[in-house]
C-alpha cells in the first residue's frame, strides 16, 4: 500500500488516516466476496442436493417413524419414516430456487415498468403508479393468501400470488432513478443526436440504474423466501409430498411434542438461509454505496 | 447502513425467537402434563368442558346437520337412539310397533318426558316436529308422504303409505329431535328441547355454554354446566387438554393418541370403530376401467394404516363384513393381476412407468387436509408411483366446494358415515343411487336405482340383505370406489371423567345426564 495519497488540492494527507478508509473499503469488499462465495456454494449445493442426499427424501418407512437424530438419519425421521436431513437438502433446491426465480421475474417486470413510467411519465405513469399504490397499500401476505387461495395450492400459484405485489418495490425504485437520469445532460445530448427512446433506455438509462436495482434484489431474497415458506406452511404452496421448508414445518407441527426435529430442522434451515441472503444483500449494498 | 443492517438482523432474530418459543412451549406442555390441573380455570368444580371442531352458525336442530352438535351437547334427544352395540333402543319413546302390513307404526311416548321449561312432550308436538323437520330439511322430504296421527297425548301412529322397514332407524336420526315449538322463540340460539342441559349462551361459530336442565325427565343431571369451546386446530385442542382447560374430546389425531397414551395416570383413552369410512372415488369419465381395476387390485391398505396406528383400521368394504348386508366385497389385493389387467389393455411398463400410445399413465389424487386424508393420499401416491402409475396430489381446501361438486378429478378422497342407523340405505342413497350427492364417479344407473327402490320397501330381512349385497357388489365391480379404512372414534378423557359416550361408535352422542367432569 502507498505511503501517501493525493487528494484534490494535491496536499499530502497523513498515511494513517487514508489507510483506515481504504482498509474499511477493503473489509467491506472482502466481506461481500466471502459472503458471495458462501451464497454461491449454498446455491450449488442446493442445486445438486438431489444427487447426494444420503436417503431417498420421499421413501416412507413405517418401521422408522419419528426416529430421533442418529448416524443413519442425521436430522431424524418424520411421521412417515422419511429422512429429514435428505428432505431438508431436497427442500433447499425448491425453496432457494423458487425464491430466486420469483426475485428475478419481479426484478425484470418491476424494473421495466419503473423505467417506462419514469421515462415517459404522463398518463401511463399515473395509471401504473396508482396501481402500484393500491398494491402497496394492501398487506402483502394477506393478498398473497387470498390470491393463492383462489388459484389453488401449488408452487407456481404461490409464486404468482407473491409476485402480484413483489414487483412494486422495483418499479418504484426504477422510476425514481429513471426520472433523475432522464434529465441529465448526456441524455439530452442523445436525444439531439437522434437516438431512439429504446436506444436511450437500453444503453444509457438501464446501465445507470442496474446497480441499485441489483442491490435491492439481493435484499429482497430473504423476504421472498419467508413469504414462500409462509404460504407453503399454510398449505398454499407446494403440493405434498414435495419437500419444501415451509411445508415441512407445517407437516411436522402435529408431531412437535413427539418429534421436534421434524420442525426444527427445516425452521433452522429457513433461518440460516434468510440470514445469509440478507447479510449478503447488506454487504453488496454497503459496497455499492461506498463506490 | 449499519443501523439498517442491525434492524434487519434484529427483525430476523425476533422471527426466530417467535418460532422457537412457539416450539418450546409445546415441549414444556408435555413435561407439565402432571401439573396441568394447576392451570385449570374452571369456574366450578362441576363444569364439564370440551371442544367443538366445526364452526356453525345455528343451533336449530331441524336445519342442516346442526342436530349432530346439539345432541352431542346434551341439548336435544330423539325418540330412539343407537346404543354402544349399534342396537336401536327407546329414548323419548317407550315403544314402536309396526303392524303386519309394514306401513303403520304405533309409537308410545315415555311417561314424564318434558321439555326444559317443564311442558310435557305430547304426540301432537311430535307430529309438529315431524312437519317442521320436513319443512326445514330437504333430506327428509320423503317423510312428507307419511301420515302422522296422534291417538292420544302419548300415542301416535305413522302411516308410511307403503311398507317401510327402517322406520325405527329413522326415529333415531339426530335431526328428528323434539323441540317445544310453542315456547321456542329463538331457534337459532336457544331451542327449548328435552335434553339434560339447556342453552345459557351460544355464540354463532363460537363457544356454547349449557346449564343443567332442572326439569330433566331422565333423572339426576350430574354436571352444573357444559361448555364446548370452538377449536378447529388439532394442536390447540391437544394443548387445551394438556393445560387442563378441557375435560375430554373426541376424534383425536394419531400423534395425540401416541402422546396421551404415554401418560396413563392423567388420561383415559377410548377407541371404538366408527361407521365412518375413508374412501376414494375413481372417476369413470376420466379413468378407463382397466386403470381403475388395476388400482383396486394393487393397493396395500394395511401398509397405509400402519403409519397411523389407532387412527383407523384398514378395510376394503363400505359396511362391516360381520353384518348380513356387508357380504359384498371388491377383489382382494393382487399386484400381479393388476399388472396383467393393465398389460391386457395395452399398457407397457417402460422404465418403471406404464405407457400407452407413447404417453405415461398419470393420475391426480384430489384430497383435503382433514382426518389424515392428505397423509393417506401421500402414501397412496407412493404406492402408485412404485407400481408404475405416475400420481400427483392436488390438495383442496374443501372437497364439497370443489371436486365433489364440479367432478373435476380423477381420484377424489372423501369420508362419510356409511351406516348411520344400522342400515345400508344411508350410503345407497348417498353414493350408489344415481341422484345421490356422492354419485360423482359415474356409476348411477337405472337398474341399480330400481334395486335400491325395491330394497327401500322390502320387509323380509333376508331378502333385504340379499338386495343390499347385490347392489353393493355391482358398485364394487364398477371399480368406481376405493374403500381405504374404517375410522376409529378416539376419545381422550381426563381421569375422573365418565359417561361421555366414549364407547358409542357415533360421534353425535356425547354429553348425557350421567356425564361427570374431571373434578
């Protein structure tokens, strides 16, 4: 590291003060990278989980019902004699990837709507933003329960139910950034050179707001995961016997006093996953803000 | 930013704490089973408390199925009742005698029977109760053809217009209970009836409290009051029992049976086979006969039952096989034959899945989460998948509002009391007859309808049994129904509680004058 650093006025600052600032940046970046690696490992593990589960997560066995954790069944067995550890691993794929799919779709739809509203304004902006206001004024989980109840219980329907409202935060954020960006001089210059709106939006507006949008998306992962688990817990998510953390908590609830591990294992998995993604999101946010 | 992160983490920790605290509470309750009485909040030592699973908005026993609840509470009573051995015995009536023609029955009421307001029950009032039931409940429209004639205050005749062999069974149906139609001003919240208890407070779709009927005709009533809390969640009921908030409840789950049986010093467990069957309709409009037959032949009912010990017993028939009308049976399990049936219809087992015309054989199991039906569906799904039929589960909120109405299903689970009054007619009219509510699998036909009609008026018992078996054999041979199990009525009672009709196979019997609370 350099002993000195120059600032705008060209005067040398004490090396100690600059080092602290740089050290802080480095720490933030390092934290984000480490968390990113952990998240990546979790994603890879969950994606390939069905290939290395120790037991068949769907095979019932009446002779092994409600067995406590052991060498054979690390997290014990459930009321149908199924390996809870295998089901938690199998459930990771469902829970995490369903969350990512929903976040990505919400991100794309919300950002697109936000950019259109922010750039064109007028009646389109008014209509779409009032719809957004209405959706934001409704309790998201209650609305999701109502929509999932109408559509019926399945993972796809649960994602639709949560997705009805989840795009709104992206739309709001994208709109405000677009409104700021579209008045910048270089956008006006683009217009003067005859660039089309599509060209301006894709090549000049979108790249300048994608950073904060991605940060917002990473922060939403934890919340979305809890929403999906919540709907599954209520029987409005995956259809049995599919392994999904929320539905596993629900299935294990009647056996809480006899086999608490059937509830604790998926509940702790939800807790760890949500904390990990939230922590990662915050780290990315810190780095982005600092940049 | 740090603050934001801190807030989010704190929020997550709170969620985790709530989750873990909820779980921990359950565990503590188990340990505290012995000390449950310390948290009891009973107002009196002589109050009986239980729970009601279903939320309903009225107590009017002539409407819908509300009488099943009012009779369980000790509010209403019928002319006859079904005892623990499933035999009919007089209750408000002294006797019922049918003449040789089989169409005129003379009923004599017991002396001293009166309503909770002290007004005696007369044959004229019985007649008016018949009329009100016919007016209020479509299921009893057939009684409109009957002529009921009071002979004197305590005697009346019923002329059914044609031989009607199950007249006494009908007198035991909970809906045909006796109300004081003159004195009752609020049928929804406070019907005046003959039971050992009368309504004190009733919250529609909520709790109900009844107090002792001091004018009870049947002798001393032990409890001062009876309360049924509205509680649909099994876990809430379990914890209410463990906390000492309630004295007894029935229809406990398989896991609760296991839990209560671990503490025999605190709880008494009673189990009696009900006449409630769990079964699945197989839609003949969606599934070819070969597939329905193969599923009937491959199912292992015992394996399914083994996962929920005490909850039910495996059975393949709608009626008990030890009854004279329960002789008809579906084919026994034979997996090789099941495969032969499918292969004869052109299905080929390829990579563990039966294929025909390049398409895998798939079925959808429509089910709902009640009385372990969703768990049964999961286990059947596993058996079907192992056999080579790809099965998926469609979990519905309620069968009656979905596949039982629109018939949009392939295999649809249902449960019902199949032998309500010691006679097969209930199920025959419900599911086998073409106009029945439960005829949702496409079986109903004119030939069987004619047999059911013949059965309805057949007086000779041997001939009736023969007819019942013939009808049911036709039904089983259509492979439109897959009977799975016979539910047990499981009741848990705190030590000291007695006479909650815990040995009666029908859940519409509960509190009586002899019921004693735990204290």
